[in-house]
């Protein structure tokens, strides 16, 4: 565990609310088990800073309150703290034009450094001066990104007919899938001026053999400001399959935010 300290910083606490409404099959090449993964992040030349998904709920989806097995809810949605991501419920797609209702509402939170607006010492109230929107709102031009990944796995092959006709059997099979899912497509969206308070409709289109669409809306706003006296980082280490200790994708926690150090290839790109 390494501890680092630097001078005091002025930071803006930022909130994102992601509403994932539904997923529609347009022309998927084959039947299969799917889910979607969402991450929000910003970056500089050296690091990627992931917003923390700290809460989610499902609103208005009647299937979510039904305890019976359902092809559109084989596994429950969840948050993964280790990579600051949210994954939707897992579902089985069988038909053309099939629509899967999500209605997931996920809250993400992060912090960004507030840059000084002018060289001299002006009052912080100038930040909110409506008569000078260009100069006094430069700090809100930070660019954030929404990454959406589509994951796929084949339905069980040894008893496909039984599983395809019984949601309960399919759910039991999928619950044992573990590492069978693979990411088949990734979409990246740049969210400009998100700290000014934005509401953005995002149709997530997947193409080629996975042609489909996910309807989502992203809301964002600065909710608070704070001084932090030091910037502390805790490096997280794990063991690989060969039991050699290494840093997991150069990932560590910095003031409660998951941070990933860029590799040389990432920086050059």
C-alpha cells in the first residue's frame, strides 16, 4: 500500500443519473443470453477516473416484482465495485423485434478538480455570475465518457430444447455460466459540458451480427464543492493465476475514486 500526498485541491462533486429503458433486437444473428455493462469516466494524459455507481433501482418493470423465472430476467442487475460498473439484468433473446424492458435507474458519483478561473484572487461567487457565462464557466468543460458493452453467451447446448421452453431451467443453467460471457461490442459516447447540468438522450446502437438498440438517458450535474487537504492513493494488488503479485490493470483507489493508470500504448493513442 503506497500513500501519496500533494497540496490542497478544490474539487467539484458530480452526480450522474443513468436511466436504461429497454433493449430491442433488430437483427441479431443468433439466439443467445445477453446483458449490458455501463461505465462513466473522465481522463487526463496519465489516468482514467471512473465514476462510482453507488445505487440503482428498477422502476415500473412488472417483471422485476414477479418471483417466477422469466426469460427476460435470468440474472439480477448488479453493481461491480472492482471496476466501477453497472450491469443490467441478464436476458434470453429468442425472436426478431423482441423488446426487453429494463427501466434501471443508476446513480454514479465522482469528483473533478476545479481549475482557477483567473490568475488573481477573485471571489468564488464569480463562478456563478450569469453576466459572464463564458469566462466564469470554463471549469465545467470537463469531458466525460459513457462506455457501453454488450455481452453474449450461447444458450445451453446439452439441453437446449428443454431450456428454451422453460425459463426456470434456463435460469438454473445461466446461473452456472460464470466466465462463459464475452464482450462482443463496445460503444463509447463523449458527454460534453456534462457538469453544466445536462439531460442527454442516448440511443446505443450495436451493429453487424449484433444489430440491436438500447434506449438510455443520462442526467448530470455538479451537486457540491469541497476542499481536500491531501490527495491519497491506495494501490490495490491481487494475485494472478500463477500467484505472482501484480497490479490489477494498474488500478487503484484515489480519494474514494477508482483510477486506472494508462499504459504507454493508451497514452500514445
